[in-house]
C-alpha cells in the first residue's frame, strides 16, 4: 500500500461559507492534494486550493490538524491502495468567484458551514470537519 502526504484547507468567504470541491464529477471534499517534492504542507495547501477552485487570495488563520484515510477512488468508494495523511489549514478569502483550473475537479461551490459535513463524500472527512468546527469558528472570530 502506498502512503502519501496531502495538504489542503478550509476556506471561508466573507459570508462565512466554506469552499467545497468536486472530484471526477462524483465526490465532494475540502480542497486538498499531494505535496510536490520539496514542498511544504502550507505551500501545497495554497497551490491545491488555487488549482481546485481558482481562489488565490488566501489569508492564513491557523492549523486545523492532521488525519489519515484511504483515498477516494474514481467510483467514489475507498481505494485501499493508497493511505493519505492529510493536513488542513484554515484560510479566509475575499474572493467569491470560483473557477477550477484542474479538469479532475470540475466544480467548486460555497456551502453554509452547517451543511458542509452532509455534502462531504468520505466519512473521515465528515468526522474531521465536525471535530474542528468549533476551532474554525474560534479562529475565524480571532479568538
């Protein structure tokens, strides 16, 4: 089994909504992806968010932590050939227009915070997001 490192983020728009992206037209997640060689997690998170949503103006608000899960396969089920370690950061942006650059991520949308977990495809993404919701609110409010 391959073990990989990924990084991404929870991005909040001026209305407090969260950026969620679509992979392959069949699954939803927070924007994230693999680290390039010699790339740090924060740089990778910013790059992946830009590729998957078009959002480039990001203000770093804090570290949300790390968790592990299997990758989502093309059929939207777990692909046990790859175990991912995912590090997520919290960002704020003033950009509201979304225009994904990555053809494997055809859609991005802003979702109300309380509806994000219901949209995420992977159970461990939902669990992680729900577990950091209070931290997201505190960091976004500057506490």
